[in-house]
C-alpha cells in the first residue's frame, strides 16, 4: 500500500496579470491531499467509497480517471472494463484537507498525489518534472484550459516565481485563509478581465504591468522575510485586483475584517469572484484574524506556507 500527499497553493502576488506574461509568486501551503493506492484481488481500478470499493467512475472522479489513463501507457494497469480478465487490480482512496473549487489548487494536489502514488506503486520512476507535466496534461484534459502553476507548485512545493517557474528561497509564514464558500469560474473571470482589457487597453495594460512590478518587488521582500513590506504590497495588489473586477462584496468583507483584526496584508488568492482570500499575520494575531473572518461570514483556517511538494507518506 502506498500513500502520497501533495500540497495546495496560494498566490502571494500576481494572479490574472500572469495570464499576460507578468511575474507572479505562488506558494505551497501545509494543507494537503492524500492519495492511497493499494492492491485488490479484482482486475479493476477501484475507488474506495463509504459502502465498499467501486469501479473508478469518470464523471465522479475526472482527475483520478484521467491520471489513471495517463498511466496506462506506462504501467501494467488492469483493463478499464474487466470482463474475462483475471488477476489483481488497485483501489484508490482520497483524503483531502483542501476545500474544493476555492482557488487553493485542490484538483492539482489530488492529481499530483495520484500520479506519484501510481508511480511509486508501479515503480515507474517518473522524475518530478514528468509528474508536474503529466499533472498539467491531466488538468487540461479535464478542464480544457489549465495553468501549469498549480501542478508545478503541488509537485515541487515552496515559493515559486511564475511564469518562469523558478523556485525562490523559502518564505516561512503563517497565513489565515478565508473562504467565501462561493464557487467562481476561473475561465469566466479570466475572460471578463480579457474583455475589460479589450475595452480599455491603455488603462488595463498599465494595471497588469503594475501588478507584475508588485510581484517583482515582492521577490526581494519575501526572500528577506520582511513581513511588513510583503503585507503592504499584498494590500496594493488587492486594490488592483478589485480594479479589474475580480473582487466581490464577500471577498472585500473578509479582506477588511482581517486587516481590522491586525493582518499585515490581505488579498484575494486565485481567480477571485468568490473562493478564498489570504491574510499574512504575525503569530500573535492569527486567532484574532481567523475569528474576525468568521464573524464577517467566511470559513477560516490557519495554515503555513510549506516547502514540501509531493511526497511519499
Ligand atoms: C487562477 O488560479 C489564477 C489566474 O491567474 C489564472 C491563471 O493563472 O491561469 C487567474
């Protein structure tokens, strides 16, 4: 039996502007998706369900299904629909701490942890680069368009500058995550920003440039562990995200509640519209900020940035 886990991620700076080639900084967090692969004496690929094992269902588990399909060419997997086949198969079990559909990279973490578990189980010895690349392909197959950032951060962990995907010196920081519990579509938000940019190219291009400059400036302060300046830059970034229409009433409530409770900086993470915000805090303020976000109507939890990518448990 093999269990692997992979982390979720946040954007410290630069979401949306990164779509236009500007710099962004993403970071792994210490909430993870755990995937276990074990041998079963049925010639099928099964999922562990509450009432026992069931054959892997493409509709219910599209990322796992696509990850298993990726593996068919690499390993001796049991057939998709076993009829007369005999022998053994595998059962896959998932436990994820990452809220689904909230911009924290839950699908990437599950995909990467699945690929790594299959890799170890079948002894295929994929390199981390191959795992990240296959993970991105799985996400593209399921979602249509997918950014390689989430799968990269989930594979390698730590602090990553994008779009060039360079790992930076680790930024060890406590973060409070506030979740609006409102689903938002990344595709729709990216397309809304694109049409705003088409209507007002001179205005929006400058905003994108400035967001990129914030991220570039942020690299220096993040690597120096200067929390105060990182927080200040996060707040400026948040104002610009609002200006391109990816904020929402709920997100603003959580952002301002966290600042009122002492957060050094707070902003949307990911596509916005709904989903999550992050607050960078000093240790002494963590609980206060988390409570304040709850009082403002969000779910909140305290986590840390993490230098650990996908790993065998
Ligand atoms: C979404 O998590 C981040 C965006 O910048 C889109 C992307 O980078 O693909 C909004």
